């Protein structure tokens, strides 16, 4: 499958998916979502890839679902079309949440509606100073979507989540940092370099342990304390079977503690 609406690049252990529809602010239609689904599948199948960056081309990260082309006056057709695009969008979000490697959202511009949801779905996010974050659903006359009911309050807290949804407030980059939507803000001239540096350092880390941490935090919300701690124990026992554990534990025993795995945010 060749891609018309996204760019998939693999450089060493780092994969990058770029939404490549700058003429529509990288809003995503069904065709683009199918391409994303295929690209994520390819990355999942590669054992030589350790991390994924999601970013946008031009001056936008992602403006959510592309509503152009729908006939709003034909309610039945619009409902059918939206149901189809929502299904593909949700499948894409599920894969971002579940892919067994770190996912970094590199937000280069506006993140609107589903674009905000996709930022929240990533494991970490950084943005340029020109980034803006806007929930947008109510102003468009539709209920909130994009996985926001799962992720938004978990990340920013209930009161701030309701403020974003009810007031149509737009957050600039530094407000998004204060609210916990992104981990860091970078000057525009440093943004690409820093994003790729973080991505490479994540990719060179212990992917199997990163995947365990990711899965345990997502599922930990739904587990009791007893279930969560039992699952942690099972993960520890599984991780001890990996040669990486023997190497790192021996280094710790011999006093060779190192920060070589620290990511330079």
C-alpha cells in the first residue's frame, strides 16, 4: 500500500508518521485514517522500531475530522458517513494507545477537536511555541469525541476538562504545558531537532519495559489495587527473563549506575 495522505519514515529505530494534508490543516478523512491504520500495523510488525513520532506537515498538527464533503442537509447520508469515519478514527486511537512502544506527539501547530484527542492519546507530547489547542466540538454542534472522554480529565483534571469542553477556550502552547497536555514547549527553530532527539532517545530505550509501563498505566485505571499490584508482579517476573535485566542488574550490583537512558527533554 502506498500512502497519499501521510508520510511514513523509519530512521534507525525511530518511526515518524506525518499527516500530510496541509491544505485542510491536516484534518483526517476516512481514506487518511485507513492509511494511518495500515502504517501503524507496519510499525507494530517491525521489531527493529522502538518509538513513534506523530506530527503534521505545514503549520498544523491535526484539525480533527475533515467535515468538508458531507451533505449536512442529507441527515441519513451524513450520519452514515460520520459513523464510518468515527469507526476508523477510533480504531486508529486504539492502536496509538495499545502499540507496544512509546508514542510522541510532536505538535507543530494547531490541534483541534480530534487533533487534541490524538495529542492526549500519545504517551508524551511536545509542541512548538506556535501550537494551539482547541476542543471545538460544541462550536461545531457535535458531542465531544476523539477519545476525550477517556483521556482529557485523566490528564488535565475534571474541572479543567469541563472548562475546555464548556467554554470553547483555546490554549496556547505555554498554557497547554501548565495544564499537562504537553511535556515541553520549544522555540520554533528548535522544535524539529528537539522532537527527533527525544524520539531517538525513547527509541533506544528498553522497548519491552516501556510497553509494560504504558499498558499498566492505561489499564490501571480500571483495576483494583490488588489486581494492579498482581499485574505489576507478573510484569517484573516477565522482565527478568529478558537479557536486558541481567545486564542492568549486574551494572547496578557493580556500582556502574548511569544516566545513559535518560531522555533529554
